[in-house]
């Protein structure tokens, strides 16, 4: 059985991490951070967008800022040219 996460990666999804800063409802001048991580499609980020829409609709903490990092986990192999080889005995 193939995992759902692997199937998403084959479909082009990559690991997306968002750092969300939001104001505390009782103390709006204080900011709290929340880390969100899920597989999503760049550059539109539909899964993150749905989560942020849910946040605005259901959670009292007002959003201050969102920083997003994204990495496609399945990609062509990376090769580097090596100028020399050292043998240790």
C-alpha cells in the first residue's frame, strides 16, 4: 500500500511550512506564533489558503503575518563535479 503523502509528492505537492504570527484576543499588543506544516502546491498554496480562511472565520486571534517556506521533496538528483579524490589508508 502506497502512502497518501507519497502520492501527493508524485502529484507535485511539496512540504510547506508557515510561521503564523497572530495577536492574542485578550492582549492584542502581544504576538504569539503558530507553526503550520502540510503538503501543498506552490505557488498558489490552496491548502494553506483554506487553513487561513478557517482561521479568520473561526479563531479569535487576529492574523499579523504569515511567512511561508516550501520545498518540493521529489526532484531530479543533484550531481556535483569533484576536482580530486583523496585516498586515506
